[in-house]
C-alpha cells in the first residue's frame, strides 16, 4: 500500500488533487514512494501508468524525461518505424512544450502519435511507452495548456531533478539473476549466438548450467502464457553456450576486464555462488582466490547434479570461463576458523559461499544414521557422481559402510526409498534407477502438483517414465532394523482435510492405513543444512532461525564488516539460479566495498528491488495483437529405455530449425520504468 497524490497504475485511478495530504487515498499497489534510505520518490512512471507522490511534480518534464529514455532505446533498436520515429516525435514535441515553445497542434500530434504507437509498434516497449504520457496529458491537460498559452517553461524545467530509469521485462524480473532474456532470445532468432551468450553472461556466467538445470521461473512469468504457451526460455539459453563450446571459440565475455585495482578477495566455496562472485569481481579488476574443500570444482552441481542432467564437460566450460577471467582456485582446502581469521587480515573482503551439504533427518522413530542402509542424500550423490564423472572409486571403508561390493554405487536387486520432494530427491531416485535398483520409491507428504511445482514438469515425468514410483500423502513413521541393518519402513498415509474457516487444508493421518515396506536403503532428501563450524566463535556472526548466515537479503553483508555470504549458506537450500542472483549482487556490492569501505547499491539494483515488489508480470492481462496458437517447441529427449541404464544426457536440446521457430514466438516484452527523485 502506498499513499499517492495521483495514480493511474494498472487501471487504478486515484485522484487526490486538491485534498489535504491526511485525506489522501492509498494505492493498492506496492509503489516505490521511497526510493532508498536517503531519498523519497517524487513520481513513478512506467508501462502501466503513472503515480505521483507529491503535488509539486512537473508532469510535463516527467513525460519528456520518460520519452527521452525511450528515444535512446528506440534509436538502438530501430526494428519498426512506429517505435523508432514515434519515440523521437514524443520526445521532441514534449520538450518543445516543456521549453514553453509549444502550441495546441503539438498536443494533438502527441496524442495521435501515442495512440498510433500503441497499435502499430512491433514490441511491447513501443506499445506501452505512450500509456503514462497519454494519462498525464489527459488528467493534467491544464498544466500542458498553461505552458502552451503562456509560452513559459514547465515549473521545474530548469531544476536539477534525478530521473532514474530501468528497462525490464516480466521474464527478466522473475529471473533471480535478472538475465536479459529477450536479449538472448533475440540473438538466437538472428543467428547471432555470440550476442545471445553475451546477453546471458551479463548477469549469469554459468550459461551451460542454467541452460540445462534451471527450474525456469521466468517461464511462469512469460506473457506468451496469456496468449497460448510460454516460450521455452531455458532451452534457448543453452544454445549460445553450446555454440561457443562446440566450435572451440575463446570465451565470449560481455565485458572487458578492468585494470588491477590492487584489491583482493577470498571466496569460500567453488559452487555456483562462489563461481559467480569470482567472475564478476575479477572482471572488476579485483584479485580473487577461491578455496574449495572438494578435489574438484563446481560444488553441488558437480558432485550432486547427475551427469545425465548436467554433463561435466559442459559445466567444466562454465568453470573455465570463470578461470579465464583470472580467478585463482585452491582445491582440497577445507577452510578452518584460523583460515577465516587469516583471510580477514590478508584480504580486503571475504565471501562465504559454502553451500549446504549436511542432509537433514526424516525425524521418524528409530532413525539412526549408523544403521547400514541409512544413507544421506548428499553423500549418496557424491559417491555416484565422483565415480561417474572422475572415476573416483569407493574406498574399502565406504564399501563396508554402504554394504556395497563394487568399486562404485551398485544397487542391483535392491529396494531404495527416498524421502523428499525437490531436485535433490529427484536426483537420488533417478540415479538409483541407473545404479540398477529393482524398485525405487519416492515418499512425499504432499501431492503430484506440489512436487512438479518444487521441481519441473519435465523432471517429474521423466522420473515416472524411468520407473520411479511416487507415494504421495505419505511419510516414514519408523525404521526397522535387525542387528544394525535396515530391513523395512513403517509408512503412514495422510489425507487433506479442508479447513472449515477457509484456510489451507491440513494433512491428517489416516488411522489404520499404515503399512510396512521392505527396503534396503532409506535416503533422506528432505533438505540440507549448512556446516558453519569454520566461522570463528568470537566473531558472533548472526544466524537465521534456520541456522544459516543472516544478511539483509539486499547487499549480502553479514553482521561482521567485510564478511559477505550468498547462496545456500545464506538462505538455505535454493535453486542454482537463485544462488547466482545473490552472488551477482554480492559481487557488485563487494567491488565497491573494497574500494570505498561503504555498502551501497547501484540505481539499477535499487530499481530491480522496487520492480520485484511491484511485480512486472500480470497473469490476468489479456494479450492482443499477436498471432495466438503458435505451438511451443519441445527439444528432443532420449527415450526412457535408452537412458535409464546409463548417464547419457537426457535432454538433447533444439535443432536450429526448432530454435528459430521458438525464438520467433518471443513477443520481446521490454518495459521502461522510471522514478523521479
């Protein structure tokens, strides 16, 4: 809720003109009335209307400055005459009126051009820029006419006022890494895969990874959904990365590395968050040392995400892209509290990106990790992937611990039960199928829709095709063992009972429906926790209620100056793209911190936060002006019988013809938002 002087945002007309401020009506939308901790906003103007937060706003100059932002964009685009020339006319005519040199015909011309752009522009930015300008001309016509009739400049035409603008898109806003999605899709459409890849790497260095294993929340915010089906955004992302790799090109970095600043930073962990932090800090001229406990780089994507989802040779290219920026990696180094004390003295800042690698318990009766057959999900996936990707065999002690005779995870003839409902549990059950298990079961307290929402439609259905059985509305009540060897599980069944008060339905145990199931392995994959014993106790770094490192979620500084945190260790288990998004912001803040000692956000980052709160995508919007019914392309997937006994990559990606067809479906939904301060 925001108190406004005037607003047309999203069709909500609020007009408090002439009313005392204490009687102003509030908007139902989370409008950015305060820009940051030091500045209030005077006005917000964007694709869906305009909001004024005080009575002293120069609405004519506001419209002019907004048109100026679009003119700059349209000159660079130039894909359609209404957008390119309309943008110039909007700015020229508004500037003429604001200078006090306009006439009534100019006002009529503005209205005519604006309405023409709304109808004939090829993309959303051209269609929507006239919206708030026409609103201002309609509701504040007397101010426009005063400048015209009296031939005087608008009231603040010559004053120093800050106008801060950002180009966004619904998909870009929904992406935790704020990737320029229309930009990389446009690169595919134009067969400029270098442009496509550079658009991705502006905010996402792991193009191979997030072109394969991203949960693609961007697709849930694709405006094409309001017309027919969302764009296959994730599948299009990998094309630029594959093109670079398959042709053996040098890395296409979207920026030139800046000169050495003389500053240096330590990073704990070489997973997605650590790699991202390293890439963007190194690009800014900061020396970076990354400390990794494992003998391999890449963190949980390397040892946790199976080869059939994320081929190691592809991920290695993402890692080498980071190394190519001049990053130094130190492997087989488990960071200790003494290391952290040393880092604080020897480095200008430290980023903790150590992930969450401790599997949480199921919390059933007789749950004992020492029972043979009880195997934490993280450790299980480590053993599978270290062998499959690096031929690192099980030790004799591990064979005894896991009751396996082979040098690798061999589950031939075994029954495996996994408890979970996210990506980690999905990796566990699909790896168990490939390890030869005769029966693999996923036990989940919720329903099918929820597990799809937690992962992806594709991931769930591929697991079903491979033979994984899903027991929904179920939970493990008890482990049963004989002389320390797991033999069976007691499974409780639940049902959803509606809340009579209209709240969320509750899961209630069905009495008398519990049953016993014989199993050889129980693999808990309900969640993971962070191992933070390496943090010096005397630092007293604040933790969350989930025992992760506490930051304010905006700049990723911890309670101790110079110590930052991002990724799973800050938030808890999250998706790769979330970790990358946090780390990109953290790297940006750290780059300025090591130079100035101050914690600041850029205007671009502040605007990102405002737009995320406001929400760019409107799922109720009725999209018109585009050809509906164009089928979404689906990349080729190996048949279940061809993939479930090996680690071949399952998703083969688009052919060029399919990629071009899918890229053509993109409606290029860029929007401009601007705040006056």
